[in-house]
C-alpha cells in the first residue's frame, strides 16, 4: 500500500494494496510527512475503506450470481471499482484484481491546482499499479503473502504517483 | 438508540415535536360522567399514526385563553427586539385551540327542549367570550342516546337542529350529533376528521392574517420580522399538515435570516434560530421523502455557518452548536430510517453522529484554549439569570440590538460565567455518547472496520476521562481484530494505549499479557523502548512495582502507584497468559516425529522454540500436555536432563519429549493440547505462558516451506519457519510376533488319516502363556458341513475329537506343539484352518 501524500500542498495521494485476508501488503505514498499521528490517521482511512470495498464486492457478486450462475461475468467484471467514498478531506478509490488483491488509492479531495482528479486518471494509475504489483510478485524471491519490501517497487510506485498528478 | 446527551444547545421540545392541530373539548365531565369519560378516552387515547394529525385538550370552565395583543396598524415605529419569541410556538400548540367543541347532552325529543336550547346557547356564548379576539372556531356536538329516533321524528330532529344552530349562532355544518351507543369509535373518528377540517380552515385563515403584515415591513429595520413571519407561516402550515408549503415558508425564513447582518452580539441568536429552522427544513424534507435534499440542506447549512464564529472568547459555543446540528440531523435521519427509508453504507446517520463527536472534540480544544482562566464562577448577581423572551438571546442583554455591549462589566462577568460552565462540562461523556450512537449505526450498515475505529476513539475518550477499566475492555476487544487482520501499525497503537490503561488501573493480568505482546516483533512501542517493557515483566515476577508507561497523565500516575502497591502483593499469584491468540516474543512449534505409533513404541515429540526478543530467558520450566481418549498427561520438557531450561534470542531450540502410550489408547489418537512455559518458576509469582493448540487452527497455516527455499539468503530462522507442526498422531496396536506354519502332503485321500503339522514360532522377546488353539474346517459349496464328514484326532485311528493342549512357548523357541495330528478324511476336499487365541 502506498501513501502518496503531498502534505505540503495539503494534498495526499496514497495507495494501498491488500490481500484477500485484508492484511496490508504494502503501504506507501508520497509526501514528506512521516509523523506518527498522520500515519495513524492514514492507516485508519485505508483500513476503513475496506468496509466499502468489501461491500462493493459482495453486492457485485450477488448481482452476478442472481442474474447468471456461471462465473464468466464475475471474471469479466471491471477490476476498477471507482470512487468508494469521499470524506471532507479525502477521496478513496478501489481496485480489486482477479485474485482478490485489493488496491486502495487515497487522494486529497482537492488538488493544489484546484482541479479535481479525473476518474480516468485514477483508473490508469491503478491499472499501472496493478502491473507493477504483478511484476513485483513475479520475483521468485518474494514470498506470497509477505509484505512487499522491494525497493524497486517502492520507487516505481512513488514515481507513478508523482507523474500521475 | 442511545439518548442524545443534553447541554445548553439542546433543541427545545416544542421545536422537536411534530406540530398537531389543537382542538379544545369543552363540556365533557370526564371525572364524574361515565359516558363523557368514554368519549374523552376515545378521542385522546390510542392515537395511532393513521388517525388525523390533531391533538385534543380537555378545557374546563376556567380555561383562559392568552390575551390578544392589540392590533398594530403601522410598523413604522416598531423595532423588533429579537427574531423568534420563545412563547409563540407554545401558544400555538397548547394554548390556542383551532376549534373549541362544546359537548352537550340533549335528545331531540327532550321534554324541556326550550330550557336546554337556552342553556346550550349560553354555554356557546361564554366560550365565544373566552376566545374573544382569537379566530378560534366553535362547534357543538350533541350527545344523544344510542337508539335511533322513530321515523316520525326525523322531521322534528331536523327542525330542532336548525333551531339550535340559530340559537347558538353557528353554521349548520358546525353542529354534530354523537349517538352514544354502539360504534362509538366509528363516530368519533368521523367527528375527529370533521374537526380536523375546521382546524385546517382556521390555520389557513391565520396564515392569511400574517401575510397581510408583510406589506407594512421594510428591509432596513424589519429584517427580523421577515424571518419571524415566514417562520410563523411555516409553522402554521405545519399545523395544517401542508408540508410542502411549510417547507417553502421555512426556506424563505432561512434565506431571510442569512441576509441579516451578524455581529458578535447577535451571532448566537442568529445561529440558534438558523439551527431551529434548518432542523425544521430537514425534518420536512425527510417527511416529504426527499432525503437527498435533506442531506444537501444540512451540508449547505453547515457550510454557511461554519465561519460565523462570533466572539472568540466563546469559540466553544460555536463548535457545540455545529455538533448539535449534526447530532440532531443524525437523529432525524435515524427516525426516517426506522420509518422505512433505506440507508446505505455510504450514507447513514452514523456519519452525522461521528461528526457530532468530532466537533465536540473541537469544542473541548476550544474550551482548553479560552477557558483556562475561568477558575471561578463570577460573584452574584448571576449574569446568566433572567428571563429571555427570544430564542438564542443572552440573559444579560435581552432584547438589545445595538452592536456594542451596553455594560462591559456585566458582559465580562457573563462571559466568565459561560466559560466557567464550559470548563465544568463533561465533554467526554458527550463525545462517548455520540460515538455510541455512531457505532451502533456503523454496525447496522456493514462497516465493521469503521465501527472498530470509533470504538478505539471511544476508548481513548474513556482514557481521557480517566475511566481506564472501560477503556481497557474496549481496547482488548479491538486489539483482537487488528491483530487478526495483521494491521500491525494500528494494532500497535491500540496495544500501547491498552498498556497505559492496564498500568493506570493496575490490572496485573492484563498488564502482563499486554506487555508480553508488546515484545512481539510486529508491535511498535513508543521510543522503541522494549527493554522497559521487559524489565517491567521481570519486576512483576519479583513482586516489585513496574515502571510507569510513558505519556500517562500525572495525577492518574500517582494513583496508579498506590493501586500497584496493593495489587502487587495480591492474587493472582500465578498469571496465565494465553499465547496463541496474541502475537508474542516466543514462538513454539510442536511436532510428533512420526505420523503413527505402535503401542510398543516410544512416542517422541519435538518442540521447537524461538525467542524473537533480544534477551535470555533463564530458569524457565516447560510442560507439554498430551491428551488421548483415556487421559491427559503433563510431561516436563527438559534440557540435558535439567528441568530448568534457558532460551536465547534468535536461536531456535529443539527439545525432545518422550513417553509411552497408554495401553487403553489403542486405536485412538493422541493430541498435543498445550505447551506451557513458566517464567519465574522458582519465585512466588509465576507467569505461565500457555500455547494451547487447537487442531483446526493449525490447518490454515500460511507457511509454504517449499517456497522458503527460494529465499536468497536463508534467514536465521529458516529452520523454524520450515517446520510444519504435527499435533495429532494415531496409535495402533502392536504387531504380533507369533507366526504359524502348516505342513502336510496333499492331496489327501478319502477315508485316510491325513497328517498335518502346525509349527508356531514365537519371535517375541518374552514367553507367551496360556495359549489356546482352535482348529476348525472351512466349509465350501461342495462341502457345506465339513465337521460332520471329517474326524480330527491327535493320534491316527483315534476317532474321539482332539483336545488341543495349551502349551508354553518359550523365548524365540520354535516348538512343534501339535505333532502327528491325523485326519480321517471322507470327502475329497479338505481344508484345515487352525486358529489360535492368546
């Protein structure tokens, strides 16, 4: 999970990635604020976002099973779940891979330039993050289920965040 | 739902109650007259929502209506003293009925008809006199006996009714007949609806009156009146149950209020009234089934007033006000949901309660920054005493509109009084109760994690209000969940707070358990000071006081030391800690060496122990608990024959336990139940760390030993991670080491004695006693009954059945026990099946 935070500009942008069992695999982001209190509130934010994410998944699944019992529709569903919810200060987006790895991206509600982040941008960012994640776990020396400690991955994710806004 | 906490920002009940048209019933003697009582009960009791929106009030003869204010012809010189009068709503909902109904007992064919009609008319007149000035309508109900009049008297009834109307000067549609007998309830409901119609008519008339005032107003001096009149129109329409018109007028009132100039002196009044109007607006929007508009209204309301802070000395009032806006809205939302509105995960009352709690936190912060000097209530006269005529006005300057304080000294005293009251206010209780409301909502709307976060916030609040016991209980439950989901950062936060609580309340059991978990590699502690935690555990073992946790409140800490002094000597002397459920600094994996054991084998259990915290644990006793179908045994774990073992960090230790299976457990399973480590086994106080093993838990282990081989530089504990625990083993019976060998020379001929030699060999390491052999012949389809056609004998030619002798078989000796056994054979196929029993 990545925290991308530009606290200097009052904007935060952060990503998280979670396994099915909902333990965090990677938390990271951009920003120069490593204060414990802020880290705490950031983690609360991502953790509580899982509620919305799971609810979304559950309703998606029941829709598919209700309408069509075979699994093709589940497989074809959009991995990008869109805006999960927004608070006064943050917007939280979700993405779930086919293997139920959950990616959560948190941005501040307003960007410094005043323009809002567009949905398409978030979608692209999460897609690319998914690709990066796939690369990272292809590493034979990575243990599935462990936290991702790869420096390269961390750097790439941070780059992704910086370039995307 | 938990009840809302109250404070000075509470909405008055008349704002919260749903307005109902007021109908006065007169002439009913509910105390002495059974029939009247029945009628009154039918009106007043059991008011279900499907009945008309009216409220009945029993008027006695002495009831007095509020005095009517003289009509104002011109507003030119009139300057309003405030926005909304406190008593206006009260008057409308309980003092001025829309309709007064006179009940009168009379039969159409009454003999004293003339007297009756005069009495009735005089009663109507006295009511008219009482309502003088109000436009209250008057209606008459004639109570009659149940039996319907004979047809010949229909005309009489009609005539007399007309006469009555004329005498009382009422319209014929305001005269009703209530036959008292069967179907009372049905008549009552019809009457009720009729009254309701009259009431609506009355309220409509009243709104017209108010609308007329508007022409006289001008925006410069009468801005308050624009608000007041629109509010009144809204309220009257609400009484009339015309909700959308009511909403329209309230909206005008709200917008007019926004246009008023606000300064510090009237800020409180303006926002108080704005809050009430907003509440009405939202309530109506929910009632009109427009929840989205309601939510939008609240949002814009907060947005507009967020920055209208008023006097900075009373900043806390501003936050209290915002918190109340949210909580009141939450309540409205909750009511709407209970009435059938569907809530969703992202939009439900919980969020509003949460905001209310957050703003109450801000309120406390503001209190801390501005009220620090208000140490004492100002001396009398009490500046907060006094009658306030308008909502939201200050007792010390009622009805004054000028912006500058007229009496700076009084003003100062009043501010001091408010600040003092604020200091004395129990913010934590309020925050906790808001959080409680929010938590139950989040639980309802599928947000378990949000709920957890709020529970932790609630626990923090208990911590601030020094209720450490409650905080600890909440935190221990939450810690469990965060640990299970492996959100270690959050778990650490919760654990550290819980540890502080356990320390401050001197709960030794919790303290030790949390300390042990605090040493886990996953948990981050403040200042990374795990040594202190370890020292504290050791101190407890030595019956000494532990060091204080960092960042605890000073006054509580002194008390905590006292608690500890008494607690440290007391029970429980033995502290049991369940290690499986917590993440700790000690990891254990037990493993049977084989999957299966025979009865005569020695069962061996390997126990791998890893200590992840950098220390050496000396003099630890350890036990392994094994359970089988017949018994549960405890086996001490030893190290080189010594029962005291020591554990070093970053080394994996292996211990071997051996035991013999119980003969009764043949064919069953043996389970490893528990492994306990006893710290301080030589001391009075002991800490027993129990690793209870549940069979199902070990199955979903997340370890993939095969993958660990890929790790570039194997970790030091590679060995440990690779071990897959094996906690169940089956015991089977021992293998028999006797063997039998049968020798004969087939074929056997019919009628011939057929010699067969049985050789039994004993390979056991001890002799076998009391052996019995049984020989029987196997039947076949050709020969269904071999016993009848075959003779067995030990000696050739002897036809008596042989009795096989029990013989001792010596150590490893092979002995021919049954020699020269002959069989006289008649059929062709002979099978010999020797059996033996031990």
